[in-house]
């Protein structure tokens, strides 16, 4: 048998029948319809997990004419959702689920196109399509109002056009590649990990031309988010995503953002660049040593997941050597994205979703274009992965359905009806949609400082939100739920319910010294929340449930650290209200204003906190 050719493989795949050309689009459409139907049947309310990025709130705010993005998430998902709402008239949650379903279908279609472009035969392409179609991670994300599938589809489209541009050397492919990459980055900032795809449309002798075309395309694709970001934050590139480096370094303990706090990424890296690099490299090794195989097989046990992951990573390297004219583009995109995620974030399944199609394509190419041994290895790896996914899919769907917090909603309704609950809070971010009058409590993260005292964390949230009733569910905040079940409640906490699903609590008092006392509930109003000019109105009102006769005075504090800062005594307006119009402006920035009650017996009680921005 003649040895394989080592000549550069620049020829595009041969043209096939029209039916074969339309097959990827048809299969993608079928997957979109399947995901959309399952979403409407199995996913009736918002979940905390993939949908915690606040795209739904952003879309609803945009439709009301308000700001639509925060400093962590770009605008394109919200803008696509608004387009669907305008075209179909559906409600925002349905629109975002439809956008996600379209993204999932596009992933299937583009992966099939990539497999054909890399020379996978009918068997390899079919197994690749089957693998993605059965993968629970892709299916579940295609049902949720998140940016994951749309961003992944745009990254894969960028890769596909880059490969095509490498073969065709056409300028319009460079322009289209830049356009798709701009759309991807404006959908999720981590798409920058696929930046090496742009190298595919830069050709020797035409570097400047290709660079200008790709840059022009990127500018057009990024423009929608850039315009929204400029209108909201004054810059098209403003983001707080660099704080993920800080969070990852501190085991995702959000307190690190304020204590010690860092003004920018460079200030953090000056102190911790070596530790961050070591943590990131450790995560890369964990993925190479079996973590990626577990994601690819959706949780197959070791050593099988480790073996399949190693085969997939080897297939990517094999493809870069075997089809070196275009394989290096796929390998570079895979490696750079994996390194970016491991350095800056936690390599969980939904974040690693963009790596599944390239690995699948590499395995599919082994089936058709390799020697008999590589064909056998690639085919067996794909078949074993498909079997693992088929076995895990029913259980993942069952867990997904069970994750909907109907039980938490039911308990929250009962808690709100209690006479000793002024305001109820919940770990479910969208509880107020189902139980009016409730508020949201930031869940305890995995950081050690929050795990040490879960009730202390909730008491701090009580002071921040003004709530005294809490509903914590295993479906919406598993860490908080486990911590509360394993801790002894303090004397001032009444446990209303504690079962295998929900913990419901009522804080009877809110004070510092641990002595017996009555109950005080305050409403702190600070206007305006963004202080440009004029006086700042500060007003505190005690509710009828409070023991007003025991109150000596009420003060507010501009906190420079928790519990520390200049204090201002408020004049008494009537029996239950204290307030002032204050004109002395603190330095610009974000400030926390806390309340403090002085009782006639000499003790102090901390009250609610509010945040303002001083311009």
C-alpha cells in the first residue's frame, strides 16, 4: 500500500449532490425544533444555573427602554432575544430559549460541515453528529435562556470560515471570519479563546490585506455590543470580567473583591501572577489527565473517560500533523480556549462546551482518513462515547426537570404569609416573579470564609436587604443548603422547615451583641441611587412591628470597611421616621450606606444597608 501523501492539502472537498449540501442545515433545523419543544415542555420557569447571567432581566429592561447589560456579560444574546420578541411577539423567556435552541441546532450543523471540511467520511460525520445530538450538556443548554449555545455556534462558524478561507484564499472569507468573530466576542467574552482562527485567513504576501479585512469584519460584528456598552458605560470595551482571575485565585470567594480588593487586573497580577499561573496550569493538567474525557462522555467512570479523553486530545494532535495546512487552526483554537478558561475561570461543562465539536471532528477525521489502526481507534472512541451519552441522557434530563424550584416557591408562599416575617428572601434569583414581595439572597460560595459561618452570612444579607425570612433550597443553592443543614442555628433563628429539599428560617432579632432583645425592622430609603448633584435624601422608618419606645437614636454610616466609616445622626421627623437632606459629597465611587440604631439601654443594632454611586 502506498504511503500517505505529505503534500499540503489545500483543495476544498469535492462538490456533492444538493441533498448532501443541505443535509447539515436540515439536521440543525431538526435539532432546533427538538430542543425548542423540549424546552417548552420541560423547562417552564427560570433556573439559577446557566440562566443566572441575567439575560432575561436585561431583555425585559431593554424592552422597557432601560439598560440591558451588566459589566460581565456582552449584549448580543439580549439583542438577539429582542429581535425574536419583535418578530414573533412572544414573551422574553420564550424568546431567549428559542435563541438558545437555534444556537444548539447551529452547533450540530456547523460541526457536520467541519467534519466534511476535514475529510471525515459518511461514517465519521454520522458518528460526530450522533455524538453531539446525544450529548446532555448541549441539549440542556439548548433549552435554557443563556448565551452558551449561541456563543459556541458563532465560534464554530468562525473556525469553519477560517478553514474555508485557508483553502480558498478569498478576501470575503477574511471579512466574514472577522465578522463572525466579532459577533462571538460580543456574545461571550471568553470567545477570545478562538482568536487563532483569524490566522487562517492571513496568507503570505497578503498579510496586510487579510488583516484589514478581518479587522473590518470584527468591527462590524462587535459594533452592536460596542454601541450598547458605550451608551451604558462610556466605553465599547468596558468589562469587569478580569475579576474572574481574582475569584478563581480565592476559590471563588466573592469577599476577595472588596477585601483586600484590586483596582484592576494588573494590580492583582503584580501580587499573584505566579499563583494564578500555577492554578491555571493545574487545571489544564486536570483536563488533560481525564477531566475533558469526563465532559466529553458526560460522566463516564474512570478509566474509560480518561482513555476516551486521551484519544480525543491525541486525535486533535494527529489532525494537526496529518492535515497540517488546516489542522493547526483547529488545534490552536482548542488549546488557546482551554488555556484561557483554566487560567481565568472554572472548567465546568457549560464553559467547555465549545471544545466538544473540535474534538468530535478530530475523531471523525480519524475514522475516514487514517490508517486501519487510527480508523479503528477513532471509530471505537466515537461509538463508546455515543453509548455513554445515550446511557447518561435520561438521568440528566430527570435531574434537569427536578432542578426546577417548585418546592422552594411553595415554601416561600407559606413563609410570606407568616405574621412574624416582614420581608422574605430566597436563594432562587427569580423568586419575586412567583412570590411578590420577596427578594434575592446571594448564595454562599465555595470560599472558606463563607462556609465557616452560614448563619452569619445570611444575617449580613438580612442587614443588606431588610429581610428576616429566608428560603434556601438544594435546587437553587446546594452549597448554602448543605452548610445550613450541617450547622447549629443560633438562638435568634427560628427554623420553620428543614427537610431534604428546603430550609426555611425566620431571624427573630437583628443585632450584634447576642443579648435577648425585641424586634426592630427598618426601611432605609436613599435617593438618588446614583448621586450626580443636589442633596442626598436619607430616610429611615421603623415598621409597626418594631419596639419604637426602646429606640434612642438612629444614624447612618458611609462604610469604608464593614462596620467602619463616618457616622451621621439623623434628625427625628416623627414617631417612626428619621431623615435628612445631606449635601456633603464623599469621594466618587461606590459607597455602602448602613444604618445603626442606638437603644435606650446603651446597645446598638445594625440595620439595612444600601449602595449608591457617587459621580
